[in-house]
């Protein structure tokens, strides 16, 4: 199997965007905008349950993936994590689609599940790709903080003791690049963490851009 340098979905996306547009937050032509829950693709309770990350994680833990998700197309590979210092086997489900999701393994056990495409996967909360940060705050029960932009961990979320379990989930947010200007972006550059309910944050139109589920 080939070895791919994988610095997490969000880091890879950020690095690919660096030269795509002349703004301080490195916007790219594929950047998206917030999406309300009513715009999600899944509708019925059965579909919602099927496309829930926690249900997929349970099926993986309990070795019933084939029966619970018979339609998922799986590929196996090996990737490097941790700035290229840690090698882990991975399984990639529905590769090349909006529902692509990656599961890494460590010592033969599932380690992390990473999702960063605008497909049908969501958490039970529900948190999904495109969720506006205001709704993320509502789910968390208190305002989150986000890391500034222009570095490897741009948009990393701190839950600040809210109801979202930081030991289980890691979430990144991104600005809606089509709706902001350069002056607004400069205010939120660098590795400082900013309050999501602070003045001027709403100008960024932040939304969830990647979700990591930790086994």
C-alpha cells in the first residue's frame, strides 16, 4: 500500500489554499458557506440515524460494519500523521464522494474518524459540515472559542467546558470566504483564540469545516 502524508483534513485544506486568493486567511475557490439544518440532504429518522458518526463508530467497534453499513465502499491505505512522524493504517469509506470519511487505526484498534466534506454525515447533536457557529454555541450551551487564521490549526475550537465532549470530538471552523473582506479577516489572524460571541466575529460567517471523532 502506498504511504500518503496526511496532516489531517483541515491542515491539508489550509495548505492547498495558500496561493489561491490574495487574502490573509488563504481562501480558495472551493470554499463554502454556512448551511442551515433544513438544507441538509437527509430527511427521514432512518436516514439521520444511518448517517450519524456515532452509529458508524459503534458499528466499527462492534465489528458489525458489514451488516450495519453494507453499501459503504471501503479502501485501505497507510498514512502519516503528526507532521509526518506517525504512521497509521486507515480505512477510507466512499472515497471521492461528498460522504467520504476516513478512519485511522492505532495498535489494531480504531483511533480517529475524520470528516471534512459537505455530505450527509453528522453527529448526534447534530453537528455537521456547514453548521453556523451560532448553532454550534447553542449546542455547546456556552460560547466556544476559535483559533485565529493563517497557521496550521486555523479555526480549531475550544469548547470551554460546554456540553460538547472535547475528549470525543475535535472541531474546526472556517470563514465564509465569499462573504468577508480582507480588513475583517486581519483582525482574526494568528494563533490567538478568540471568543466566538465577540464583536465583529459575525462578519466572518463562521461554520463547521471539519469534524474528528475520537474513539
